[in-house]
């Protein structure tokens, strides 16, 4: 009897090309493989708004892990099946600490199943470029507010993007806050742009992969990634593969290294190795 296997891939830098898009080959191959019975999904730092847009032509048949594990979204049912919001006390401590640094970013919140994204100001050129790109490319909505403290909906995630120096300075201030988990990594599309993402300590790609494994009865999980925030994904997998453009730390943890994202390495590996179950 064949093992029931989940194949799960990161998006940016792994499944997507340098334009943050799926190639036509990737779309066609993934759909053919899913039709034959393989179980496929993604685990990404992206929100539902952008992930759904990117994957709109792929018939994903397993819920997606979003925002580094904060949310699990069923694309077919169009609803979240797992949420890990931040505790109010943790939000207040985090906002107080951030305010003291003079830094600002994005705050993602949930009102029921509706995600609302807020920013306070746009004096950070990297933040402005991030927002402008997502409005233009994905028609994502952002709302300005004078103070994150005034938001009524439930905070689930903070995202800060800046130079390596500024992000590491912010990290030094928030890393001791209890109740939060963070991912800090370099952007794959820019030389000196780094991300710091804060969310509940109850959330991670690792925990969400374990949730999918248990809920859907997978015997085996095979993962694909490229960046530091994929290490928790790898830790939850029985096999894990780094694309050749991956960070050295990711390659060190991988079962093996496959072709790059630009050469559709994940799709090629699946074509040659994936087994339907």
C-alpha cells in the first residue's frame, strides 16, 4: 500500500521565478500531477490575497500554509481552517517596544475571515515600494491609521522591511518579548532589504505542517524551500529539498539540492519523483 504523501513548497525563490510568478510549465505540470492523485500545497510568508492570485490557475487540493504558519487556508472552500492570533498583552508589549525604536511597518489583523492590513506612515521607501507593488499587481488593500494601538480588529502578524542594519537593530529590541515568534531573513529580490516578521509563538510552518499531517492523515511529507524561514518547514518534513539558489543554511539542512527556481527545479523533481496516493 502506497504512503499518503504531501508535497509542499515555499513560493518566492522556490516555486516562483524571479518575477514572482509561476511559469506556464509549472502551472501545466502541477495540474497534471494533481489530476493523477498527488497531494500538493504551499507554505509561504504571503497572505491569502497574493497567494490565491499567484495560484489561481493551479487546482491545489490541500489547504495552504500562509504567513509563515499563522493561517491555514482552504482554497477550495475559501475559508481559514486554522488561525493563530496574537494575545492582546503580547500585542501591547510589542507595539510599545516598536514605538520606542521609531520603526514602523505593517500590521495584519482579522475581522472574522476578513484580513485587514494597516500602516501608520510611508517615510520608509522600502515599505512604500512593497505596498505600491501589491496594490498594482494584486489589487491588495491597505489602510492608513495614525496609531496601531487604535485598531479594533484582531492583530495576527507584523511585518517590517528595511536595511539589514535597521532590521537587526529592531530585532535586538523585540527578541526578548515573550509570546512572539519571529522570522528574520534577507529579501531574495533586493540586495540590502531584510524582513522581520512577528507573530504568535503558537504559529510556525513547522506546526502548521504537523497540523496538515494529522488532519488529513499523511504518512509522509516532502518539502521544498530556499530561505531561512523555510527551515521550520524542513524540520517538519520527512524529506526536504533546497533549490540551488537557496541560502547555504537551507542547503545544509536539505536531503538534497535540486535545480533552481528559474529552471523549475521543484516541478521537475515532482515530475520525476512524486507518487500519487
